[in-house]
C-alpha cells in the first residue's frame, strides 16, 4: 500500500505543468452574504461544529490569533485577530503538523513565548515544539522523550509505579495541560485509562531537576486525585468510596478535564465532562494542591449552566480584548449523535464579568463566530439555480437536520452576474422540512423529460434510515416553481453516507448517475429508462478505476468544464476534505492520479491540497460570469468555501449561446446541445418561415439536449428571445 501511494504522489508531480495550471484556484471571500440586512464577516470560512479553541500568535505580531481544531472534520481553521475581531486566514492551516489526532491543546511548555502543540496518539500524547523562525508562519518539530535507555519515545512518558510508561489516554479523552502547582512548568490531569473513573495527576519535575521548564519530565503522583470517582452522568462518589450499586465502574466513553482555580483559594479545581452527558461539573478542591479533597460536584457555571449539546468542553481565553479571560464551551464530539442536536449553535460564549482571579461568567451568545458564517449545522450540500429567472445564480444549501428535520436554505442573488451578493431569503425553502426527511443532498436536473430542471435530492427518514433518491418537479417555464407535496421517489435506495450525482455520462440525452460509495468506490448507473420515466442499471462498480479504498471514503463528485476546453471534467471530494480533478473524464481511463495541488497558498506561494472541511460536496457554477467557472464546496461542518479560478476573464455583455454539434446528422437519436448564460425563450423556425414545435424555455447555464427526432434535413433558425431582444443562430440538419 505504501509503495502504491508513493507511486501516485510521484505521478501527480510528473503531470505536465500546463495541465496543472488549468485547475488553479484561490479561496475567495469577496462575495457579500446578507442576513437580515447585516453582512456576515466570516461568511465563507466553512463553519465548524466541534472546534477546540486555542489561541496562538500565527503571524508573530504580538497579538494572539485563533486556531480551531474541529474533530468532526479533522481540520485546523485559522483566524488572525485584527482590530479586535477575527478574520479568516486559511493560508496558515497548511502549517500545522499532519500528525494531529483527535485533539489539540496549544501550550508553551519550554517558556520561549511560543505556544507548542499537544495532540492525541494511539499510544497516548504527542508533543510538537514550536520552532517558528521570527517573522515566519508556524513550524513544528516532534518532541522525543528519553526512555532511560538508548532509545527515544515519540509519545509522552511519565514515571508510573517504578518505570517510565506511556501516559495513555482513552481514544476520546481530552486531558488538562497547565501549570497546576505554580512552579512554571506544565502538569497534566487525566482520567485513568482503565478501571474506575478516577483522576490521575502527573507532575512535571523539569524546573526542580533541571532549572528550566523544557524537559517534560513527568511522574504520576496519584491515580485518585481528590478522592473523587465519576460513576455516571452527574453522579460522583467521594472520599475514595466506590460508586453506588448500578453505577459505572469502568471508564466508558470520553472524558474531558480542565484545571483552574475557580474560587481564588490558591489551589487547582477541576471541570469535568463526559461524552454521555450535556453538563460540565465543577469539582471544587476543598483541600490544597498537595492534599486535594473533593466532596461535591455541581453544574457549571452556576448561572446558566451548559446544557445544550453532548460532551461539552470549556476553554478559557480573552476573546473580547478586555484583558480578562472569558469562557467558551463547545461539544467535543466526532459525529452527530442526535437529529435534535443543534450544530448551528455550538460555540457558547460566556463573558467574564469578574476578574481573572475570581471569575464570574455571564452567558452572551450560543454561536460565537458561527453567527457570522454560513453555517447550516452539518452536511452542507450546495446547489445553484436561477430560481427567479433574472439571469444570475441563486444559492441553495441542504443540511442534515435542525430540530429533527432537514431543510433547504435559499440565498437569493441580489447582486449581478458579475458581482453576486447572496441574501438569505428563507432557511426552509418550499417548506421542504415538512417532508420529515433528514440528510438532504440536493442538485438540479431534468428528471421527467419536460425540459425543465427539477429539484433532485437524496434524503433519509428521520431516523437516518431508508435513504432514497427523490425529485420535485419544476413547473416554471423560466426560474423555479416547486410544490414539496409533489415529491416523487425514483426508487433508487442507497446508504445514508453515500452520494449521488446526476451526470450525462454516455451522451444519450438521458441523465445517468455516479454514486460515491462509503467504501471509496465510484459506481456508474446508466439510465436505461426514458426521459419521462428514468430507470437505472449498474454498469460499472469501479468507474474510472475508483474501487474500494481505505484512503478514499464517502466520495462525492460534480462535473463541469473547469478549463473551458469544451470537455467536461470530474471533481471528486472525500473524507480527507481535499478535492481531486480528473481532466476530460469521459475520455479518461483512470481517475488516479487526480490533480490535487489546486489551492493557492499566499504564504508559501505554492499550489497544494487543502482540507476544506472533512467530508466535502463540490459544485460547479459560473458565479462571476467568467470564461472559467467557480468551485463551491460544502462540508460536514455546515459551511461553504468558494474556490475562484485564478486565471479567468469576464465574458462579454452580449449573451453567450452555445449550440452543438452543428451541422447535425438527423436520425431518431440525434441530439443538439443548447446552453445560454441567461434565461431565454427559443423558437425554432424552418427555412419556409414556419414555427416548428413549441417554444423552449432555457434557464441560465443549464444544458438542454434537444432531440431532432423526425425533423427533415434542411436549414433551421433558432431564435433566442433574451430580455426582449432577439438573437438568431443557424442550424443545419443533414
């Protein structure tokens, strides 16, 4: 497997430079997004759900910036603090180590003024030293621990009963790393790896033994800190007593700890949360640091305690710039655990109205930062259509669920074809939530042969089961008019985490399907039915060689002519959050090596892959009226990124009309492809001046396949009526 991966990487770099340059993009945040007339300052930052909140000086200007690690997406999001507000700065994300696993805590362990990085590992904890040169982006070196023998350990060690051992954590745990005893070096609290839910304390003896804080020399002082045992959600045993009958004795599920002196008495208290619980509990130390004693556990904070999402974890940072440390709470989850979990509001902000020594936390907002983003919760799947027939694209976004049901958010384009502006019109377009679906993934295509693009989507029932492919017919000649009650099933069952793309694969004028499987395969299903009544037959279980793979899962794809060469290209997303492009996919024999170095990094001045949010759903759309379209990417954290091609030119003011092939040889299966860049009504006129058939109604940028049928050979005029003006194209049928 390693050899194969190396070969793939080598092939990517051997691709011709000209081919790579055809697919080059920059993350773009220029399109204004309006919510109730307010402009969202972080609209295109991509959303987040389980973002572990850490501050770090990214650009070394002396001001702490922000690095969020989202467990659901497995990605770092970076923000610069400018004029006391956070500005999305994605270029810094690539400068964090690839070895990040499960969690991230940024702490300065060697007292050099630069925060280092602690993260998870299957064997415990890894540490990366911040080795950033002055004036440069973050750089990291893996810290190696002395085993006491001739070898080094890549994971953090602590002295157990006699010898040094890994400080092992449960996979889902988050430890507390801070200076607990006030001697200047970092200590660690964690819940015992196996056995009862007691708390371990590992003291760092770096200062005592070496006079510096950079050695990370740990010893386990106790496995029963404070004499407290967590039994089950909200139930604790004290004084080293066992849990009551029926209480949990084993360490099950994740545990999170945060150490802080909450009552200003000079010793460390703990905040405790677990994966099965919606509360954070404060364990007040009634003893001291040497002899801790805990006899109570109460919900925290006392005023307006956290209770909105599972496995809440708290972080203490000054986020409003007043010099006093505030508190943020966010779930520490890997995946959505309930359709009723509100992932649109997961970062709770509590302002500290007290002091750093004796804090008082006052609840301010349930969606700090998120309120300024497009964030629909999770599984943000974008699609574009000129819904109001005004010649520009409007934005639709499906989601997984909100209050138990999925919906479709509709952002009307209130700008122009060249300069879009999206304004949220409704978060429940056409009342689709009342269909009682979850996990709506949408697109637009003609599924009933009436030459109108319909709203097509996959969805599951409210329990996440019985997923199928549906469409709602569009009854408008120009634009979009649907009635959710008219939803129709296409009888195409899939699993909930699989993805369907409607694609014309074999050029027979009928829409086919490409299905991204959860195991990484891409299936091709040919439409063997009719235009009015589609039916799909499996043709290839590994289309373009994309079969099952542990490195590529939950495929989603889109098709578009990205480089304006007249041939459709295939864009692939998967659980890595990275995109791959297959040039001219209908002529390609294999999808790998796909082109992945497509996102420009302004700091490194190179094109590279980039995690755009864990699982991703790409869409192709000409948002800026240019000769090359834009990639719009939705992700598992509920947000949207825009990738604008960096070598584009504006199209002229005159409408762009494409008709091909021309001439066309007539027979019963001959097809003429028609596309315009703005809504049009089309009349077909024979050489004798007679109108042939009924007018065609074309939406902007939507390909229409006109079947010549039994038209006789000859010259025809296709007359396009666009905004009251007439444009003619000659078509020869032989």
